[in-house]
């Protein structure tokens, strides 16, 4: 077991667990952050996307030990910050089943805040899978906020 201290959405937290435990499990279990989803469990679908020091990463294959002393951002942080993308997604009715949306919202909001353009954001979202086909509405909401 290892004790890991890190900043989660602006708050210092401490988690105990095996060093190789996926960050996703610590977020959902020990910290109650249920917004981040488990999809494929291999880092291929993007459902578990969070930010690590401002860089989008998949939390299912990021070990807990890798976040010691660092800053992690989740969809709960994006929503709590009242990011304009949240309202745009609602306006465009972009959430169908909503399973992929936390990862997409986290990644897109981060890239928007970094000043990235619509084309670059859309290219980055190629790694995030949406099984229900809401991509067109999701991309329309992103384009509205990013332009």
C-alpha cells in the first residue's frame, strides 16, 4: 500500500492504495468521483479521460503512483467551474446516453481553455468513442464555445 497526496479539482486529497492501482479506481472508489467512467479499461475509448497537470490522460491506465504531488482534473471540476461548454452541450442536446460525455467534456474543456482551435480539438477527440452517435451535436457545441 502507498499513500498518495495530490490536488483534485483544486483540493488536496490523500488516497491509500496499491501503487499500480488505476487512478480511475481511486477516483471512483476512495474519492467518490463517479463522473469519470470505466469504458474499455485499456485506454482506447476515452470514457475515463481526466487531466494530469493540464494534459488529458486516460485514468484507467494511469497508475495511482503517477499522480503523487500532481494536479488531477475531472468532469466534476469542469462542471463546478461552470465551464461554458456544459451549457453548450445542453443547448445542443449533445448527450444521448451520456456515457462518453464526461471524458469528452473534460478533454474538450481543457483544450478550449488552452486556446486550441476547433480542428485541433476535433482531432484530439478522435480518441474518444461515442457509441450512440451524438458526435455531430457534441462537435457543434464545441465549435460554438471554441470559436
